[in-house]
C-alpha cells in the first residue's frame, strides 16, 4: 500500500521507525519491540539506513521482512552518501522487485569521523536528486525529511525551506520532521512551509525521552533544542531512570495529543527499537484516536 494514499483517509496516521540490529542482542530487542507494537496496528513503519549507507543491505532485508512476516506497510530509507547513481538505481530496483512501494529519500550523513558530506563524482549531492530519480524511473511513493529548527548545515531557515521546496517539487508526496520537543516549533515551521508553497502533509517526528545523556547527544547532533524547563527537570532527575522515563512519556504524550488535536496528519515515533515508552504513549492516544476498522496491520 502506498503511504500517500493512506494519508488521504482523513484519519491521523501512526507510524514507527526501526533500524537494522547490529548483533544478536539487538535482534532480540527488535523482536520484542515488533511483537509489542504489532498489535497497535500502525499505519506504516520505516527502516533506517546507517551513516554512510552502511546498512543498505540490512535495510532492504528488514523492510521486506516487515512486509512479508508482519504485514506492515513498510518504507525503506535510502541515502545518497557513498553511492553512485547506478548503485542507487540498483537499490531502487531491488526494492521495487521486492514489492516495496514506499521510500524515504535522504542525502544521508557520512560515517562519524570522516568529515563533512562529500558526494561521489558519479553520485548525488542532494536528496532532491534521489527523489527525482525514484519518481522518474520508478513508481515509489516518496517521502522526504524536514527540520522544524533548520538543518544543522543550512545557513538560514529561508535557505533550508528553499531546499525543501526543491525536494517537494522533485516529487515528495509527504514529509516527516526531525525530532522536536516544543510543539510551537512544529506549528511555526508548518506555517512557514505553507507560505513558500509546500502543501504536502508534514508528519511530526516524536522521540520519547528515556535517557538524559542520550537525548542530549541526539539533540546536539541534529540541531533540535530541549525547552529549558524540560531540560532542567531532566538534569535534576538524571540518575533516576524511572523518573526520567515517566517524564519523557508524559511530555511526549502531551505533545502528541496537542499535535493531533491541532490538525497534524499523524505522528511518527522514533522508537530506537524499543517498545515500552512508545506503547504507553500510543495507548493513551488510542483512547482519543482509535485505529480504523481495517488498519494496515498484520495479516489474519
């Protein structure tokens, strides 16, 4: 099923992001998360591709597995970094041959410690180039990433929005945001995007806070900010794991309810291959927005 069609039903979408596990322990953790989240009947799920395209093969394998074994509507991430145009064509063809209809097209980040992004001479420099290839030569429903607080490499929000407009014009059917913790950042971003002619659905990306050090590292890398009252309380609770989890779940639940009540087309959870926080949040949301009678879930 094409996600762009699922987003036209008028019901808020609920989606989860997973990543290919690195080892047996990671696989066991992922299996537990899939088992726990499967029954929540997400609209779609996505599978990340590691920095430098390092997990491209694993991304394909997991995406296909989520479709065939779990009955999910899956979306594969594909990045430009480290790949030639021909290699990207091969990857797209393999996804299409496997029956995958949805793609998140990304420029991608280089492996840590290798310096700034540098495209291969025979590759793509921008996600918009990959979007155009996927739409012109294949039949994917293509999504793109966007940044409520600006991409860390963009010199200004205006430049970032111009880049995003090019990505949408190249064929993105919908967008998913980077994580954020202040809903006003999302609302302001959507207003600015609409003002420059970006009309596709913009799904907010939510990461429940479960570990203070981890979320501080993530926000530093991606350019997101923690509201000072929230950050201050997290610092106070830093060494109380249960209290941090409770605060993180409460904050994300409040975010999701406000976003959906204000008209967001859905919520995309960055699960980190773990289920408890996401499941707790979604169970609360489901009391307000129950799943459709015929959801895109596991086969009978």
